[in-house]
C-alpha cells in the first residue's frame, strides 16, 4: 500500500495556491511539503494541520493506492 497526495495538489490548483502558501497557512515545515511532494508518509499532525487550514477532510487530500 502506498499513499498519494494528488488530491491535495488538485485542491491547491483549484484554490490558486502554491505549496509555499500551504506551508505558511498550515504552519508546517518545508521538509513536510517536500515529503508530501514525494508521496512519502508524514505525521498525522501534519495531515491534521493541512485539513484544518484547507477546511477539508483527510479523504479530500490523500488516497491509499495499491503498490504496483
């Protein structure tokens, strides 16, 4: 199983936001943004901060996929 954050990047595009904007709004580090960009696992605290900042649910920003 793998995690993909494609939904998060789609939300940012729809809201005309950059990754740097999300970083500031959610109060997360550049390292966390980098991990998200690489579809790496991040702490649930980071996911929670993003969801609060974007006023969305976890399922709106990430998806669990099958390993290929």
